[in-house]
C-alpha cells in the first residue's frame, strides 16, 4: 500500500512537471498577465511600443556582405565535424581550429588576404562569421591574415608582396606576429630584441639579449607557424657617434622559424608552448627566443626604413618617433577587428539571455500563473540597457569600419587621425563593456547560465583577453585622452580638428558656462527624449572633464613634473576618454535613427536609442547633479523614464534580438534557441 501511494505521488509530480513544462513551451513570450498591463497603464497612459517589422529592421541592421556570411553559415552547418564541441582538450581544439581555418580557405574558397588590403569591410564580415563559429577560429584567422599577412603587406614593399602574398593567402605559409615580449607589451618602443646588420654577409642577426626579451604570447607559434614577423631594434654597427653602434628604433623583419618540409624548429630558434589559457585554447600561443639567427637583408620590411648593401640607413621619415608611429599606424586594423567582433559576442550573449528570460517563468501574483522573468523590473534593468547598447555599438563599429576602409583607400591624414582615435577608444570601451555584460547575462540566466552548453562561460573566457591584446584598454584610453588634450590646445590656437573631435568646434564656453536654469529643471518626456538634449548632456560632461583635467595637469606639473602630473590625474583622464567615446557612440546612433527610411523601424530604433542615452546619463547622474546641470526633480524624471523605456523595450525584446539574424549555429545555447529550447536542453543531457 505504502509503495503504491509513493508511486502515485511520483507519477503526479511527474505529471505536474510535464504540465509546467508544456506551459513554458506554449507561452514563452506572451505578456504575462494583468501585471505588466497594469504597469503599462500606470506609466504610459496606455501607449504601446512601436510596431516592429522584424524583416525591415533586420534589413536595416544588415551589413553589406550578408550573402557571404550566409554562405559560410551553410558551409559549417553542413560540416558537423568542423563544429567545436563543448568539451574538448587543448591539443584537440588547436588541431580542430587549424582544420576549420584550412576548410574555410581551401574548401569554402575564402581568400581573406586580398580583402585585408582591398575591401576591409568584407574582411571584417568574414572575421565576424569565423568568430561566431568559434572565437578561437576568428582569432587564428586574424593572426594569419590581419597580423602576419597584414604586417608583411603593409610594412613591406613590392618585393615582399610578390614573394609572400599567394602563399600567405593559401595558408602554405602559416605565420606569427612576434611583437610582445615577456617584459614589454604595450610599450612597444621599449622592446629589447635586436636585429644587427652584418655588412660582411649582407644579413641581419636576430638576438634575444635576455629573458625579458623572449617573445611571449605569440599566436600560431607553439604548433603551426612557419614564419614570424619579428619586431626588433635595428642596430647598425659603426654608424653611431664615435663609431659606436646606432640604434635606429623598432623595425619589423620576416624570420623563418620552422623548416618548410620537416616542420622542425630552425637552428638558433627556441620555441616553447605558453600552455593552457583561461580561454582561446584553440589558438597555439608560444614563446620564442633567438640566438644569432641570420636572415637576408631583404627580410627587413622596409616601407618606412631601409638598409643598403653598404649598411647605410635611409627613410622618408626623419625621426625614430615618426617611423614608429607610421609602423604602428598600419597595424590599427587589429583594433578595428576586435571592436567589431566584440559587438558580435555581446549580441550573441544578449540574445541567449533575452530569449531565456522570455521563456523562463517564475512566481507571480497569488493564485495566478507564473510570469516571465523578463517581466520583473530587476531583469529589465539588467538586460534592456544592454540590448540598447548592443544596437548602439553595432552602428558605431559599422561607422568605424567605413572610416577604416576610407583610410586604406585615401591615406588622408585627417582620416588616419580619426581612425586611430576611434579604433583605440571604441576597442577599449566596447570590449570592457562586453566583458562585464557576459557575467551579467550568466547571472540573469540563473543556474542554467552556469551550464557550459549554454555558452556564457565559454564566451566570457574566450572574450576576456579582448581587453588586453591589440592594446591594453587602459593604455588605449590614455591615447584617447592625449588626443583630446591635443585637440583642446588646437581649438584655442585656431587649428583644424579631425572628425572624431569636431563637436569641439562649437564654442567651448557653450558647454562650460553656467547651465540655463530653466533647462536644468525641464522634466517633460519630449525634452528628455530630444536627441539634442541627450547629445548636449553627453558633450557637456566631456567638455567639462576636458577643461578641468587640463587645469589639473597644469597645476600638478609644476610640482610633480609631466609624468607625475599625468599619473596623479590618470583616473580623471580615463573617465574623460570614456565620456568622449560615449558621445561619439550616441552621435552615430542618432544619425542612423534619422537615416532610417521606414517609420516603424525608425520609431523602434528611436526608442532603443533613447534608452541607451538616458541610461548612460543616469549612470553618471552624480556628475550632472554636482555641477547643477540637472535638478533633483529632473534626475528623478530621468530615472522614472529610463525604467519605463526599459519596460517598452522589453515588450519588443524578442523582435530586437531576432533582428540580429543569428542562425542557431551561432547562438547554439539550448536556452537561447528560437523554439523548443527546453526540449533541446533536456535532450542534450540525455532525456
């Protein structure tokens, strides 16, 4: 009897679970019940969010190269053996990553190196697709084509292009980019590896003078690379004062590291594996030491500086600093690619978290059905501004790619300066934001976010290094601050400003004078959602930070010197740089909203843009309050409106993430599937 009762109870519990599961699957995204309708009527007077035409929104969001992306999605979808499993060893992952890249090039017929040079927008679209398949694949592709291939093509001359282009493009010459050293990363001018010219043999001799100069974290070096672009100090014997050696600064050299036939390490070269990493274990990072490695004089990548047969140095650029700036300037594409790819990671994570939050139901009013967790204000507060940011970053990085493409074609000095500032700032700001957001997404999905198959851990670990390579984010933000201070000086000298800074053409006094006491107190929704108010608020903050840090630097430099003053004001400078980049992002978003031809889609994007802008103002409301730019009641109105906009974005959240147009191959997480999420999740674990 007791056993029968236990069996009945077990069966009843199972039946209740099945009924609950059916409820989740059959009503995953409907407004939960009267709860959100009551909230809507209280907050909005019955207004509804824009009607979203998903197809039109997707079309507006799409880049110019969707066709090749879809072709690659189909290619990898048809090749399950090329898809990265959740559990895989480091060695297996590295070999799979190389097979993926080889298949992309030799079977799918994609030859990226031409696009690196001639059509960067197409190259970045391919890179985004590769990173969607596996972030390790995207990085390995970037090492081969943007770094190794790009350095040879952009820093070399025609003889290098003729010799290396086809074999780099076909993967016959897999290579590395050997810049970072154990002791030096961001400070490239401090690199210690040397390349000493030997006039007797007409060769350069590459040496690692001490352990601190070992090349470290070099992608493709541990297993697959056969060549490396090695950055080293060019030393010319007898060319300095009194016949001493002359140090001509950091130059780039092509150095073979493995035999083409046997794949054995070449004499004088020592290669070690950097080992298991937090993420990106499909990329074989290694360490390189050079001991009297001889290379022909022609292996100097000599676009900005050359050495003749008799050992004479020539350059079109007069100083070491100018040559160094020109060299690094040609490598800025890596930052563009990381900013662009980071937005894609943010979109994927947001898509998974939003879809799950619409699906998952929990608690609710007494004696009523459970409600979607995205109906909770706390969940909206976590995810809706993040979704708005993904849209904002999408348009900002599309603009960055367009400017970069223009730079590669025109080589115009103003465009070059604009791209350097944009790429440094956007890469730093977006990758930092995405890194934080990945953890928020994991937490927003509760225990199911902790399952590896639902991808947050993999995405978080693989993306984390985006904050460090191609320029440490803190260093890049300092570069932005330096440029801002230079432009600030130019403003008062009557000089011209590059596009990124052109809002400083406006009279600085317009932003720094006492705010209009009437405007400070305006609380109406029309005013708060006016793009002119939003952009003025962003720019006011940036201009005030710029003016105040300039004053502080002048003050502290009198007692601490230039370096000490900079260090004393460093946090202020980083805040300034982030504020400026937020202004640039918002300006681009507003422009894209205005340019949208379809009214429904334009209204949708306007809603998302307003949430992005007001959320950022609210995040720094203390700054605005401290300078009386926003009154206390206006701050409360901004807070209330931001909550309401988050609620309205929640009502169209499914359409907004669907408009990213990711196939299931890219999202992959069972809880982030467009349909039958729980069914796929239970099947994965064996039910």
